[in-house]
């Protein structure tokens, strides 16, 4: 059964009035932060609207407890969570960069901002909330960290959340950012389709505790595929990749075909040369 979580009823939260100059400034902040410390920032641009909305879609506004966001940056996903129906006072943002902390404080009054290390959650969040968290939403560049560090973060997150809490993470990789081969902690996973409108394309993963009696009544998140405790197969990736190519070719229409009076557009010529997934062996080593 597919269920879309119910939105909480409340007064709308006014959005920050971001002019084009503000958006360009956000891009500049990310680029500078990336040049200063690429392993810490992980991305050179803020999350796009399509990715932010997919992250927020995984969160049920009716679930009890605070929502913790790790690595909010300039607040693209924070805004999507507010648009989803999360009250500002329920949001706790954990950000390491002091400049981003100051920016978030100006943009999102009423939201709690903690300057701290997301990889040491218990220390960073001590005394910040009393009830277990409903969800943790992460924009951390997990793939820059060793597997044991990533799994330790997930274990710490499960300790801070209610039994049915979820850990939401996006990645640019084809594979799960959390290692799924015999991990020391048991968890289940759901994954969204690849978000081609984001630059670069990304996918959202949702992780939950695995165990007897924990998953019986869980609703399915609209737009996500439940993967259980097994890894996503190579065949699934090939099917999805081929489907995306088909959609792009259909969108291109007759522009894909050169005519005597019109040479083939170079961009579409490149599109026609997209290799089959079988040739992209590098991604599956």
C-alpha cells in the first residue's frame, strides 16, 4: 500500500526573499567553502529544488519529535522541510561552518542552529532536545569518509531517534552511501529514482532500523523503492538508466535526426553517443 504522509496543519512559514543576487551569493559561498575544504563541503553548489523536495518528501510532518538536519549549508533543504509542514521550532540544524551558521540564523528565525561536528552527534546535540527525534536529514558528503565512520554515524543517529525514525541521505553515487554488505548494524533501505534535474544528478536514500516487529506497519514513501536488506541489483540500475535515455530521446524528438537543411545539433549528437550501462564498468568495480 502506498501512503503519502499527512501534512500538519499550521500557518504558512514565510519564505526568505531570495533575489537572484542572493542565489548567486549562495553559489559563491559553496564554491569558496569547497575550495577551502573539499572533503568537508562535498558539493560545489547548493542542493537544487527537485532534490530538496525529494528529501523533504521522506519526512512525515505528523511524526512526533524534532527533525535534525546535518550539514544544511545555505538552507535549501531547510526551506523544503518548512514547506513540507515542519514547524520551525522542531528543526535543529547542525552545521560546522560558522559563516553558514550565521546565514542560517538570518534566514530562518525560530529554527535552532547548533555549530558542531555532525560525526559526533551525541556531543554536538547534548541537551538540545528531550524526546527522541523523528528523523535525521543529512547532506553530509559521506563518501569522503571511511565505511566505519559512515556506519558509526548511522548507529549514533538510530540512538537519537524513535524506533521508527528514519535517516535520510542524498548521494551523487549510483550505490548506497551506507555500506550494505554485512554491516555491523541491521538496517533497511529505500531509494528514490535518480533526480536528473539536480546538478549533478542525485538519489535520496532512506535508512531505518531492521528488526522483528519494526517494519510491519511502516507506510511506503511515495516515489521511493523499498530495497529491504539486500543491495540494489545491477539489473535495476541498467533498467533505470535505459529508461532515462529513452525519455531524453523522446523529449529531443525530431531534433535527434539531421535533415538536409539542418545539421544535427552538437548537444543531441552527444546524447546519441551515450554508452550502454554495460560499458560503464567503472561504476560497478
